[in-house]
C-alpha cells in the first residue's frame, strides 16, 4: 500500500514540476514577445490581447 502511495506522490510531483516548467517557458515567450514591441505600442498590444 505505501509503495502505491509513494508512486502516486512521485507522479503528482512530476506533473506539478512539468506544469511549473511549462509556465516558466510561456512566461519567457511572453516576455520576449513584449520586449520586441516598440515601447510606445505596448499599451495597445496589451489591450488587444485582452479582447
């Protein structure tokens, strides 16, 4: 029984780690996209993305 619990916990830990890693990658991509926009147009770009 405890071996099954340990395996479940390990799978959950891996799933959460993968989810966290994906969030970091998405944040890095968003930052790169935002950095490539001319500063005077960032407000417009942000408002378009919200729609």
